[in-house]
C-alpha cells in the first residue's frame, strides 16, 4: 500500500508539470506500407492539416495504407480519404495505443501518448510523440530487462535522458529527434513493468549529467567492463576528462565478465602481416601474443603497433580487453568484459545498486568530476531548449 501511495503522489505531481514531448521514429528498420492502430486506453483525436477529422475511443481502430504514393486513413465507421500526414493526439494522460504493421506483417508494439504517421513515396514514417519520462521507461527497460534495481534504473535513465537531450537534432531531416534502434537508443515502446520503471524515473525527472563546464556529457555505457573501464581516448578519437579508466571490481563475477574464443595461429600471423607488422617473421612466436593485466590501447610489436579496438572489430571479439595463449596450432583468447568499455558498466552498476549504492554514487564512480543537475538549469549555450515540444 505504501508503494502504491508513493506512486500515486508522484503521478499526481507529474500531472501538474508541463510535459516535455519527444519525437521518436519507430520501426525505422522496416519499410511499412500498411498498419493498424488500436486505441488501448483513453481517447484520441484524429488531426490532419490542422483540422480535427474525428475521435477514437478505447477499443477503436484506425487503418493506415499506402496506395499509389498516398496514405489512406479509415476507421471502423468512416473513410477519411487520403492525407499526407495524420496525428492521433491523446486527450488523456493515461492514453496509449497498440501499433501493428500489416505490410510487412510484424508483431504489435504498445506506445504511450501520440502517434504521427507521414506518407512517403512508398512507405509510412511512424513517429511516437511521447513524454520524455515515459520514453525513458521504455528505453531503460529495453536496456535493463523487465526487472532491475531501482537505483540502477535511475542511473541508466539519467544517462539516457542526457543522451536524448544532447541529440535533439540527430534525425531532424527525417522529421523526428531520435530513432528506436542502436543508432540512438533501443526503444521497444511502452515499458512492460510500467509503474515501477516510471516511478523510479520520475524521482529523478529532468536530471542530466554535465561536465564542470556545464556541457552535457557523452553519456557512454556498455554491458560489462571486465574489471576496468576504458579511457575515451583509447577507444575514440577524442579524449574526454570525465571518461577516464576506472578499476571496476563490481563488474567481476557478473554474467558478461568473461568470454573465450579461438583463432588459428597462422590466421593471426597473416593478419598482423596484413596490417603492416613487417617484423612478424623476425620475432619469436611467443612474442606475437597479446597480454593485458590492465587495459592497453595498442598491441605493440617491435616498432609497429595496432589498436586493440581495431583487432576487436576485425575479429568480432566481445571486447578489446583480452589475453592470448598458444594452444597447439591455435590461439586461445581469454577475454574480459562486453562492449567498448567506456563510461558506465551496466552490470557493474546493477551490482552497485544491489550492494546499496544510490544513483549518485554509481554515476560518480564511473564518470570523473561530473555534475548531476536539472537540464532546465543548463546555460543556454549547452542545450537548445527550443527543440523540446511542450
């Protein structure tokens, strides 16, 4: 009962705040020419070209179909004809809908708030215009799964909000702000454990991470550090003061802390030669192996070197934090961690949350000398607030 009361108070307070809506391009990796939209809860207006065409109540259905370069819109009672764009605008805060593409046939997804459908030459662009905190609930659940520690959800949502605020123009030419895939942040729609995730996120609503110059940080995270995070400059072209290498005991003993692989020795040797390491033929074979007690940036051989991140990408390894050992005619790879290693280790952060650390502790462990602050308090030069939709 106490938890329910807390959630109701948070929700009531949130209802009195001006919502910040966010345009998310959904199902962007699909070429959709027909879809069915089902009003699962609440009421919606259908709006096109500034005019209200009709109203959809709970249980109502809208059909969208591309025909000869035009989008046809109809519901169970009326044919609205062809439009260039249609908006389903929620009339209640609890409104949500189900979206099911029928050409191609795809699984249905649930979304909060509004839907905008725009006709293209052949396909429909689908945009979920959603309150940013509801968006974060779906995005964080996509990253963390259905169940996660509350303090981890807060930490992850603050990073996700920071990324979103820092990328308001990423897909501007396509008519939305971020997409729902790996290019931005994975977002499968309305969270399944909605009340719990939204409760955690609302407790930190508006909070972002900034550096000591009040600039939004690059909100990097990965699955598991393997016991030590990477310095930004060791992975990317640019070094960042707040993304330093951190010894991370919390990521050890977690699901993705270790991995193994095997490659042929001759393939490895030829790979090194192909990358300009001319000294390979002069050096004893035992020198050709990688050893990392701590994360390194380069594998060095005589006067030649190659970035370990390049080796990881070329061989498809889980991380660039690995050792090599001879095993007959093969090489055994003992790897640590999963992902690029920069910023917050998600599995490490989950362990910190289980051990009783709060979200401030988690973020300040993985990011050096950063500020946690409300995005509305950022200087105008740090964030173009005009890009937000109220």
